[in-house]
C-alpha cells in the first residue's frame, strides 16, 4: 500500500525521502472591488427546489479595512429537505455574541419584510409568512453591518480569531446561516470557552467582495475560488461548510499545484521559509488523504498565518498559529508540520464529513489527529514513533473520548482526552481489526457520510459492516455512553 501511494505522490521519490523544493509564486494579490448595492427580491411564492439538495448563500460584502467595518447583503436560498413542514427557520449568528458588533437592518422572506423575528445571543428565529412545505424552497434576504472586535489575545481565555489585530482582519463565522434540522430539532448549541460548538450543513457559497479604498486594499485569502465579476471579485465555493476570509497588507503569498487544486500560503515576510513549509505539508497531506480517505473536492486550499495562538479550520482555508512559524526548524518533525497536516485533515473530517462538534467532538478531532499519524506513516515512516511520543504520549492522555465539549474542564485537558486519547482509540481499533479492514472502513465511512452530519451511531454501524472482530473491550475503555 505504501509503495503505491509513493508512486502517486508527485513530489515524493521515496516514502522516507524529504520533499524537493516546490514551485513558488510569490506575492499574489487578489483584487476585490465593487458589488451590487441591492439584490432583486423573489416574489412571495414558494418555489420548487428543482433538485437543489443544499442551501445556497450569496453574500455581497463591502469592507472598510481601516475602520474595521463590514456591510453585507445576504441571500439564502433554502431548500426544505427535512421531510417536514417548517413554520420557521433558525439561523446561527456567532457575530452577535460580540458586544456592539452585529447590526441587523432588515429581513425578507420571499420578498416580504419580516419584523416579528427573535434574536437572542447567537440564535435568530425567523417565522415564515407561509409554512415551508417539504421539497419547497424559500429565499431569505438579510441586510446587516459588522463592527469588528479587536482580537485582544492578552485578556482572553481562548484565542480570539474573529475581528482584527494590528496586522490582520479575519471574517470567520461572520454571516448568519441556517443550522441543520435533524430529527425535529434545529441543531444550535451553546458557545463554550474551548472547542467548537457550531454545527454546519453543507451549502454552496458565492461571496462578492469589495473594499472602500481599492487603491490601498489588503491582500485577501478566502475559502473560495476567485474570478472577475465586473468591477468586483467573485469567490465561489460549492459543497462546503463554512466560508472564511482573512486580509492583511503584510501578507506575502506562495502557491503550488496539487492536481487540480492550488495550495496558497499567506505569511508575513519574515516567515517565508516556514510559510512555504506549511504549504508543502498541506500539499502532501492532500495527496495522502485523497488516496486514503477520498478525493479533496475544492479548487483551492489557503494556509493563513494567524495573529493568535491557535490554529483553526474552515472550508478550504485554515489559520495556522504564528507561534508554530517561530518554532519551525527546517524538518518535518515539528508543530508547524503536524498541525498543518491536522488542519488539512479537517477538510475531510469537518468539511466533507461533519458532526455535532459540541456533543460528539471526538468524531472529527480524534480522526483528524489520527490522520497525522497516517501522514507520517506514509511519507516519513522513520518519524512515526517520534510523532506518537512527542505529539501524543508526552501528555499521558486518558479519559473517555465521547465527552461533550462542555465537559472538557479546560482547553488543554479537553484536547488531551478528545484529540490524543482519541488517536489511541483509533490505533487500538486498527490493530484489532487489521489494516485492510480499517482502511476499508474509513473509506466507506467517508463515502456514506460525505455531505452529511454524521453521528457516533453511523460510525459504529459502518464499522460493523467491515469487521466481525470483537472490539467491545476497546469501546468500553474509551467510551462512557456506549
């Protein structure tokens, strides 16, 4: 298996060989100019979904970079695939958790104004003028403004990644989105001091972006594929979970091609060597995981240096902590590399296969952490034991991995349990059922749940289709509720 993959990895000549130098294209600036001021309202009648399986978002966005303000006109075409009649829609607005940040100007549903909505914390409920029948679609139009918060890391219990710093603006979880509706429930969870809490459906995105000062606009990194759209730039991203934007006048950019995907790295000038190394690690990971799990679906992947202390994934973009660039030592044996691989793996275990990040966080974080070991096993097998010792076992992880994010006690303890002990769970499971059964299971789990919000029941149901080995003692050791 390893020899076959080594042949397919275009820039790996042997499984343990270091990467040759990638092709570097420096300082690529993405333009962003004008957008339409308004959108054409939809007549107030329900329309058939015409085969649409997921919501579609169009966000016409104007950014005043220096004033830290954003104006958005957002259209959501929402197809009701719940099988039930819906009397209202529930949207998550994480930006409303910041004081004096989110200002809602207007809501329309199918062209009709709505004023009897309720907005509490990050939960917006919109009563529908006419109940939305199954297999029909409604169009929700929202006008709003954002006054971005300063990302003050010195006085925060966790990394603040939304807002602006002295060198960077980050738009993450910045737009209202309709949360998944499953088993009669809108899946909206309470925010917490660590971990993730939002549950994202798959959707299609079009973001039209302009800056109020185009002569001095920043370099822009986004989740989407850029193309001209009149005097604006259109960024498109189909079948994804979350669209993110980062901008800075300090960014330098390198890029390399992996099949049909362009991997971009956005970094500060003093970090060119580390920025290119993070890009190469992500490019390698795309190829490894496309072989091991399933194909990477997007045209781009952007790696963005983060002016905060954590790394964090979004669809086709992840933020990479500046502290890891400081620690880069020129080898693959460091935090810059394995966390880059971790965040790239989230393009499979988050973006393509989602889960309830608040209640079943092990499903993406355990798989994503274990994916790091698969990367090293495939490309740098001599470093695999180092990875287990340095990345995982140094922290002596223990505890039931199926804890909700709310039970993690603190950020470090939560990660030690869910990430690191979760990796041990998957390793023990793989050793019990065998490499071939494990590989077949992971690929089938990915294929059956791509585009869905998977559950632990889905995980074990599909696992049982690939093995008749008794693994009940392993489950008993790692799970409290099973």
